[in-house]
């Protein structure tokens, strides 16, 4: 995301707080896939992605996200 120079610091802090309040487990897995995936073959990268997605779908955060969506409320992620 791009911000004007004069408001860069405040906008970046607000954006970071928004991310920190989100699904941190999923964000961590995405980061891992990107960083590790660059060093893996396509097959290995897809295997890593499959493994991490399975972990995410088994997590409490996934259940919370689905429940919040169905109940039309904001999810309260815990990183579990």
C-alpha cells in the first residue's frame, strides 16, 4: 500500500495496527510460504502451501473467522 510522504509514518502505523489485529496466524503462514517458497521447487512449494493451509483450516482462528462471517460480525482472532 502506498501513502503520501507527509502522512507516511502515521498511515504506516495505522496500517500495521490493522494487520496486527487481523488473522496473525494466517499472515505468518503467508509470509513463510513467500520466503521459503522462493527457495523451493514448484512441487515443494505447493506441498508447503498444502501443509500450512491444512494447519490454518484446523485452527481456532479459522473457526472464528467462519463464525464471524456467518454471524455478520467482526472476527476476534487470537493467533491460535
